[in-house]
C-alpha cells in the first residue's frame, strides 16, 4: 500500500488555516498516487491547544472544520488528528482523536488511550482516555490506529510506569492488524530521535505488521516539533525516515504482511540523523521562525554585547528572519571594553545585518544622579551595576515598540539557572532563544557555526569573531569583571546544574559525585532563590529533556532544602 505522510506544520487555534493546509497536502499526495493519507496528532487544532479546549465553542468550530475536510475526501481515505467532544456527560470535555474520513464522511473515529501528564504535557486536564485502541476495516485490511503516547509503553522508556500496565500496542496485537498507523505530536529535545525509532520498531515486532508513524513539525510557543516521521516493516526494520525540521509530504510504499524477501535499503532523508550541533541549530532556527511568524513578527532585534551568547543568538536570528530583517544594537557604557565594541561591529558586518550603536553612559549617569540623594552613604554594589542593564532594556524595548520588532533575549541556561541576569534589564524581550542551552553548549554551537554554517554565508573564516569565543566571559557591569568572579568555571557549573536541575539530585547526591560541598550549597541556593526571576522571564525554546518553563513547576515561595 502506498501511504502518504503529511508531515505538517500547523498553528494552534487556526482552524481555517490548518484545514486548508491539510486539504492541500491530501490533494497533493492523492495526485501522486497515495492510497491512504496520514497526518500528525491534533493537526486540525494545532498542538498543544491547552485551554482553548475549555472555550465554549471551540469543539463546535473544530467539528465544523473536520466536517468540511471530510466533505473534500474522496476514494482515498484520510486519517486526520482532531478532537471530538465528550457527550457522555461525565469525564473530561473531549477526546484526543483521529478521524477516518472516506467518501465525504467520517466513517470511524479513534480515541487516544494514554494521556501524558508529565513534563510539558497536561492532556489529562482536557481529554477523556479511551479504554482500547480502535481498529478500522478498509479495503479488506485491519488498520490499527494509535495516537502518540499509546506506543510509549516499552520497558525501555520510563513513561510506561505511568500507566499501570495499560498497553495499547499489546491490545492491538491480540486483534491481528495488517498495519498500524500512529499520529504523533512528539516534541523534540536533543537525543530523542533514537528513542522514537526504537519504539516504532518494537511496536512493529510486537504486532507482526508494518507501523507508520507521522509526526508533527514546527514550533508552537516553547515547543519544537522535528518531524522525522518513521516507517518500519513487519520485522521492525526501518523502511523510511522523513526530514527533520521541515514540512514535507511523502509517499512510502509498504509491503503488508511479513515479507520473506530481504528488506531494501531504507529511504532516510539526510537530515533524519545528523550531527548534534546541526540538530540544535536547526531546531532553534525553526522554533524562533515559527514563534515570530505565528505571532505576526517580521523583524527582530538583538543587543550585541560582543559576547558569545548574543553572537550565537544573532546568527540564529539572521537564519530565521533573513539578515535584512535583524537589527543588531551595541549599547556601550563607560566601562565597556573596546574589544567588545569591535567584536559586535565585526559580527554584524559578517552577518550583513543592520547595525547601530547607542551609547548609554549619559543615561546611566543621569539615573545615578537622580538616585544619588537616596543612595548617599552606601557603597556601590550590584544596584549601580544593574542600572546599566536596565538602561539597555529600556532602550531596546523602545526600539521594539517603535519598529514592531521582536526583541530576543540572549541569556543561556547556566545564567538563567543561577540568576546571573538582570530582571527588567537583559531579561527584557519576547523570546529567550538560548535559555535552554547550557554555556558549554553555546561554545560548542559557536564553533560549529564557524566551522560549518559560516561557509553557507560566504564567511569561511567564521562569522563569529574568534576573540568573542576565546575571551573570558564577562557581563562588563564593572571594571575587569569576569563571570568566574562569582561563578565556578562553566564546564564545572554546567555539570552541577545538569545534576541538580535536570536529574533532580539532592545536594548530598552532588557531593557524593565529587563536587565541592561549599560550591554545591552556593549554586543550589542560587538556583532556588532565583525562581522568581524565571517566572517573569520570556518564554524560551526547549531543547533538553527538562527546560525552565511549563515543564518545570517549582513554587516561588518554598523552604525545602534537599
């Protein structure tokens, strides 16, 4: 059977736009010979719709849009991810569903069985679970339909423990399917691809039939979906892998039943498995581009400090918006080094982005003079230092307002974790592009940009000035300041933060791993005390298994010390 995979990038809540996109993909695939077309999970509403599902008319409008789609479907069936209202009078308001459309009708509807409620997921808040997966009979075949989490029950994944032994794949195995179709909206994080491929392969082996997994692509708020749809044959052998971070419609011809002939070489897009830094870069570009376009922004602003973080953000922004639509602004104070000013200017020239300099020394001096009577008799400290950062925030937000440009914050995950950032200063902005990228990853990303990506820009020597990468990192809020004046070396800090933030280790656990007890206490204390800053920060793009944001819900006011 020739299966058409519509790996689509849809927008949450755009029912009309999403319907048009689905039908365009359907018609394209049918014209190219598809005998059945599959879409991602909740493609009609966009994923995740969250509290839109609680709006009074949302389910009615979604149902009308689904009916309009079904009316355009002919002899080739379309399996479309959607919602269905729960009319039973008990339970959650709706089902996470897949509608089997054929000859202008919805002839069957499958409901998701396993509803994830961990990390960024909160599906149990909205959806009623199904007791068992659905089997649809079509053209003499038995098609098992599962939705995303329904296949995440293999012993190799921790999520299986959340469902008390429920296993939709095993339930389908008892019904002898000829083909399983899985509609997914599986958010990407670094290293997730291998897990998905293993789950698809194991599902095929369990069922003894081919499995087609169609995943969403695109950015929605902080989540990034990478596509990489997968097809496995009945033996669990990978047959096809679709592109990463790109909307695409492809047809895969699948031999139904357990083929005796040796499997052909799989059709894997070159981006299906690629270098780690290339993956991270393309994810961040896609996440930023979609956040901007779906929000209505066509231009971006980046405050260029001459440091590595703002340099990497500027490169990502230029790739996402086009260099002509990104403006770099240098805002030197009286203590800003000349090399930082020079590095900012050279970076902008290499990227071919518009560049401006706004000196802030007079503005800072005016603020200090206004505060002088109240600050009299007190030593200079972080309060005066932060006037510089907050002055920059005021000016950059003014530019953002005036020119309707999205201001991008440039703090990395290491800084955000310990509060090494200024509220209402360098934290100002609409999107925190690298807030889930540890400092050492920023360095690795900058080296990949210079060694690889820069060639596509016609700057083979590296778009980011070498001095930006090699100089000691500094906020430059006081003379000769270095980050390591108040923080451990970043390679050490990042490993400690991974343990405390991502793995949830206690201070005792971290000391047992060999970290200095005083350093552990200091850094963990910084992480805990700065929760209030993170709650007020711009949303950030998620690239790790646990990012600061919707997936991490620590109280601001709490006294637990691990």
